[in-house]
C-alpha cells in the first residue's frame, strides 16, 4: 500500500515537473543512440562536482551519454531501510541512497556463539536487519577465565569465562562450566597386630588426597601386656655415676621402672712422695693418686739429675821402694771415680858414686832387703846410662872446639 502511494506521488510530481524539463532540449527523452542506433536508452543517476544528485540518458549498448544532465527531484521513501528516495523525473534511486539506510535498519536481538580454540573460548556476537536487506553486524572477542577451581575428590571443578564486547549492541556474556569430582585415591591401611599397650586393628582404607576414611579399621585383639626384664644396678666408681636397679619391657623396650643415677664416690687421695735427684739419676716431684682406682690426680714431674761435683785426687810421686799414683778425679757427693788414678812403679835405689849408699834416699845398700831386686835393676840401668854419657862427652867436646 505504501509503495503504491509512493508511486502515485511520484507520477504527480512528474506531471508537475515535465513542463519544466521539456522546456530544455537536453531534458527530452532521446529515441535512439546517435552513435550505434540503439533504441534502448535509460536514465542514469550520478553525482555532480558539488555532490548533488543528477541524471542523464545513456545507451545500454555502447554506454554513450545521449541526453543532457538534469537535477533529480527526490520523492521521499518509507521509514524502512528498504525504501530509499527515488527521482521524480527519471524514476531512479537517488544516487546517495542506493544502499540501505543504516539509520532505518530493524535490528534483531544479538545472538552469541561460543567456540573452543584449544586453549580457551572465543565468542562471536551477531545481529541482522529484519527488513531483509541482508545487512548484519559481527563482533568476535576472546573470553577471559575469571575463576577457576580444579576438581577434587570432594568438590566439583568450576570455571567461569567472561566475554566483554567493545560495541554497544552486544552485551557481556558469562559462561560457567563444572566438571565431575575426581575419584578417591585409595590407600590400604595395613592390619596392625596387637602390641604390649595397643589393640590390634583390621585392614582399612583411606583417601591419600583428602584423608577421608573409606574403610574403617576395627579393633580385633586386646593389648598383650609388657614382658618385664630387670635392669641390673650399676655400682658407682670414683669418677663415674652408678644406677639403681630398674625394669623395661623386653618386647617394646618401654621403661617400666626407670634407673636412677647414683652419684660418683669421689677419689681417695694418696700422696706420692717426691724423689730427690742424684748426680746421675733424675728425681720426681710430689704427686697424688687415687688409692681405689689408681687414677693419677697430680702427676709427678721429673726433676733433672744434679750432675757430679768433681774433686781432684792429687798424684803421688813414687819413691825408691814405693809405687806412686797419677792425678785422678772423683765426685764429692756420690764418691764415683771420674778419672781413675793409675799406679806408677817404685824408682828403686841408685848408687851413682858406688859408696853403697842410695843417692836418693840414703839407704844403706850393703844389706839389700830380700826381694828388693827391682832397686838393683834400676841402679844397674842408671849406671849403664851414666857410662854411656861419659864415653860420648869427650867426642862432643872435640867437635865443639873445632
């Protein structure tokens, strides 16, 4: 109905305008193309240099312009994007309104498509014009993971994705996902035999992840009781503590009667007398030891030997009838002989003038004592030496005089 009204209005305007357009030779409809003779001539709309709608006649075979330019007279269209303005003269769409008017679209509600891309979700918003012009808007964004909770054996998993669009016609989209709870991680609780103090337990099970008891262990045997063993007492010593008698369990090792400490007895001191050093042997200082355990309490320290105090033993000259001694040495403290005196033989008598009297001791040699043969021997030797000297002396004087 609207379209019919629009056409009638256009014809009315055409009737009013035709006298004006026919007044110009260029505005008359040409019968045929002067270039190719084609009679298929149509009005063709376009813009002039100032952006105004104009039309001209054009050959549909050779596309030559065969008619002059005229301004288009617009007939308003309807309020929808599908009825643009048309020219009252040429009947063509106004050149600036050949596309659907975006301000007159009848948009549908936006629809949303979620797609998993391997690592997350992309969301595409879409709307289209319900007038059938084929116009549609598409906007795609990546959803953000706003919340995430992994599934456990006691709670379902949860993820929340939010998609926010930059265009005003698309609303924020939220999608929530849940995943099933995980099964329990079963761990076998081994059966426990009864001990001295605890009851025995049957085999059970629990979850190693959440700790939930899946199969409870039940008591099946009473405690066995302790097996007592006596811990002998330990006597204290001088330096080490002792212990009283006690008791423990031979099976589990639990102490039933604790052994108590007995204080150490302490040492019984005995004085070790000091030893004075001698000329050749070291001495010791006074010390102490324990008369019970023998431990040295105060160690005796070594005192160096004193060394000898030398005294000279004067030598004794021999006589005609008695032996002599060489000089010697001994220690004045301990009496040890340091340098032994050696015996010097007796000299024996000497009678150089043969007067039967010893020249040394004036002993009477007429009656030599029995056994005094050594003196005679010495005298003989001296006489021989004297004789040799007397024999050599004259010769020595002669050589000296020469």
